[in-house]
DNA sequence: CTAAAATGAACGAATGTTCATTTTTGTGTG
DNA sequence: CACACAAAAATGAACATTCGTTCATTTTAG
């Protein structure tokens, strides 16, 4: 009945966003891609920004669901980490539109993605926390690693930049055909990012 | 005389591109920001795409100039690497517009940045090679590292994803105020990226 | 006074959004 | 089962703006 039109519009938005960017596609193009009339979009979404906002919420929770699908806190940290990174890789290749849209979301003003521009600040902050809450398993892994001395004493953001960003970047280039990464290489890359964040007993200096 | 208008237009383009994206600003806004009339832009650039193309060439060579400003092949690899990363960090904080525009360029169709859409393929490939040529010192560092066994046997693209992407990502978040990184932390991050790409004598496994 | 540089009003096309109209859906009645 | 009919859902032409680009005109420089 009704909700699958909403889904169709959201998916078409995802595709166009990843292809053309937020200002790069028109509502008429979106309507055509989704197989609905232009006016129909406004039955489900207030305006173009609201559309992006709802899409963002959708994607965030979907990514988290997939990355932590086989999450198991009883495993050693390295094993937990490896699973997450493999899930991240697989998910990115299965849903390249989501992977490609990440860049677009990153380059948007934050108040477009969260809360309603100037209205109740509390709601805004709550929504923002909710989004981050979805990735709690990752943050808990970081915390346990820092506490046990297995990981370097970096902040969550620094650790993420060292391990998640490279994998996302490589998945993107792999999908675009700029390079090819087989299973063995992927394994080596995950180990390399683990090398980046894990605490090394001996100091990192130039071995001359 | 004439060329400083061209520079003003290019700089205004850079600013607006980093703030709003390619489709996110109009030629009228650009004219106002650059302090010229709308028609003047078309004296120096064929159209909006040509403007972006010329800006891209400009930026690429400027980045390379700054990152390799004190390049010295006689130094140990680690020291060369550290210098490049420090230069990259400094440059990004001094020219945040360039740093922020990187994401925009990355998400553009390649034929917008290189060559003239369908005309002479040879020219297109040449220009592409020229762009990559600018970063030759980095590629040579990779090659020497692989040859000597100091670095992991990864492709240039894989190594770049492991060391350049994290530093760029952190510089961006630092500039946007999402986190703060002091000199000591920056040094530790550079070492962490070096850990990611350098060859480790003992195998990377979970120490249980 | 001439040639080059710069201007900004004006162009047709395209933008995001609205709303009067049409189509579909769900339900009660003969 | 057929039909009527009101409510809900969907439509797409029309709206005022704004877009990238042009070019007749004005300003500047030598």
C-alpha cells in the first residue's frame, strides 16, 4: 500500500545523492527515478532537506545493523575487530550507493542532518546522541582496548580515523574499479589498520 | 592588471566549492564573492565546469609543492615520511578551504576534472598522468620502502589509504572543531599511520 | 581616441513547491 | 456479487524564483 512508495522515494534519493550530490539532482528527476509524481514526494516528506534527514537516519541504523550482525563481546578484541571490518567491507560492496553517499553526508552542514534548525535545542542534541548510540559496540571495543593496554590511548575519533576511514576509502576505490583487492589483500589491510591502532610493546622508531 | 581577477575568481570558487559543493553555489554568488560582474567570469573561463577543472589543476600542484617543500631523499624513509605528514597537516590547517574541497573533487565524475569529454582521448590520459606525476616523491618513497622491506608490500593506493586518508580526515575534524589534536597527539598519529604501513618483523596476530 | 576589459540587464531553461483535480481504495447496501 | 460513494492517495500542470550564460553597452588603459 502506502509505505513502499516511501521506500521507493528514499531509495531513489540514495541513488541520486550518491551520483550527483544534494544540489545535483532535482525533485522532478527524483520523482521519475522513484516512479511517482513530483507531488507525491511531498506527501511523505516536508521538503528536500527533510528527505535527506530521514534517509540519513535510515542509513545509519542499517549500517550499524550490518556491521554488528555477528557481534560477540566474549571474543578476543582482535577477533571482534576483524569481524566488524569484514562486515563493513561486505556491506559496502553489497550497497555501494550507501558507501558512495557517505561522502555526501560528510560534506553537509550538520544542522541539515540533525534537528530542526533553531527549534528546541534539546531535541537536536538527543537525535545526535541517538545516532552515535548506534555505534556503541565499536566505542566499547575501543574502551576495552584502551583499558587493557591492547590499543593505543587515542580518542574514539582518532581510532576511527585510523581504521574505519582507510577501509571505507579502499572499498570505494575497489568498487569504482580504481584498484582491485582480493580476499587475501583485504585481510592484510585489516591487519594493517589493526597495526595502526594496537599498542606496540617496543617503541615505533626508525630502525635505521 | 588582468590575472589577479582570474585569481580572485579561482579563490572565490574554492571557498564556495568547499562550503556548498559544485551545484550548491551559483555564478551570481561567485561573482559577488570574487568582487566582479557575472559576465567577467566568462572572460577567463569557458563555463562552470572549466572553472572547476582549472581550480583542480591549481590545487593539486599547490598541495604537492607544500607537502614536498623540504623533501630530501638522502634522509631515512621514516624521516622523509614524517616530514611529508607534518607538511600535509600544516598545509591543511593553513588552507582549510583546500582541505574541505578535497571531498568535493573526490565526488565529481572524473571526466569533469580531466580532459574535454569525448575529445581526443590522448590528451585526457596525458593530463591524468600529469596530475599523478606531481606526487611522484610519495610514490618513490613507497617503492623504496617496499624494495627494502621497510614497508608492507602493498600498492601505492593501498598505502595512501592507510596513511594519507586518516591524516586528512583528522585534520578536517580538527579544523571543524569536532576534536582537538595537539602537537604530541599529531606526532603519535603519524607514528600510528607509520605502524600501519611499515613491515613488522613478527606476524600480526591476536596476542591472546 | 582606440582597443581591451568589465559590466549587468536580459534570456530561456530549470529549480523546489503547491494545490485543484483525478484515481484508487475500502466499506456498506441492494 | 455488483454497485454506490466517501475518504485517502496520487497526480502533474502551474507558480514564482533562480539557474548558467550571452552580449550590447560602458569603463578603463595605453
